[in-house]
C-alpha cells in the first residue's frame, strides 16, 4: 500500500492509494476508529482491484491525512474537494463510490453534488435530516466526555465496555469537530442523488436499519435498491465481507451491462 498525497482546496494534505485497473472505484471508510487500511486488511482491495481501479482515501481527520479540531475544516465543501482532487490526480473523471458509516454519509453528499459519480453504494448510513439529528445528538455527550477526560473524572463514569473503549481510543476533540460540521451539512434526500444507488444496512444495526425502513418508500421511489441484511450489526456491514461484497459487486457490474 504505497501512500500518495494531494493538497486540497484549503491546503490540507490528503492521503490515498491506488490499486488495479479499470473503472475508478473510490472507497470511503468509517469514522474515528477506521482509516483506508480497513479496505486492505479485510481483502476488499485485493478482490475489487481485479476489475476496478480502486482508490482508497483517508478522510481528513483520519489515517495519514491532516487532522483538525476546528469544525470549519470538515465543511462539506472541503471534503468534496478532497475527493475531487484525489480522483483527478488518479487521472479519472467519472467514478464509482462505496462508503461505510461516516464514509457513507460523505458518499451521499458526493453523489448529490457531483456529476461524475457513475454509481454509489451507501452502507450503514441514511438520508435527510436524520443524519444531522444524529450528529447533533452526539455533541453534548462528546463535550461532557472531553471535560471528564481532561479533569480525570472519566473513570467514575458508568459506561458499557464498548462505550468506554470508544472514548478511550478516539480523538474526542476531533470527533466533536466532525459532528459539529456534520450537523451543518446540507440535507440530502434520496431524490437528490444523481446516480444509481444501492443502499444496505444490517438488521442488528437498529438505528440505521430503522431509519432506512422509514425512508424505504422515498428510497425506492427514487429508483434505488435497499437491502437490510439479516443479523449484521453496524461494523459487520463492512467486516462481513462474504455477506456484503457479492451484492455490491452485482450492483457495480450491472451498471456496465
């Protein structure tokens, strides 16, 4: 995995790598505890690069890309510019797109604003005001966690192990800045996307699956495919490779038939 860099619209350094040949396929990872390496470690790049030019990007604030604790840095215009600059540096114009979790929330914005997305896969995210509401609900908790961590009171919090592990592992000021920015991102509805789109979530990802089911009519009216995969939780939407990859590949291949 040879890291390359571009300088984005605001001077930020964005890391990416490229594998394979064929139609460009941009992969966007989940937030905070992931970076572009997840697509490599789970075997996606190896398998997808047999058919596509696979471009994996470290979203700003993650991996080897520049990190910020100011929310303005994560304005959607900056992130859209990051992706556009990487794609053009890879000598591509039109491209396919697959995003997971926060990467999927970004992919929704890209597919709504770019004329060059041939098809998008949205994994573990949703549409409309729900994404802004989700980001806003996380802000008070993150602010409290930052204060508790700084004052040494975090050990006194009664937390589930998964919550404590997240708080201890994540750069909390960065997460706060990103959520503050997401709460200001434009609202995007299914009909706003400019390309064929496949949307999926796991049934055990109750938040995302519940919102998507409530949006099913809008999603399907917009001509999109929606699948809720039995038993998968949020992280399994990317880690259960053999459960999710065949349908995504069928969707991507179908765009060329």
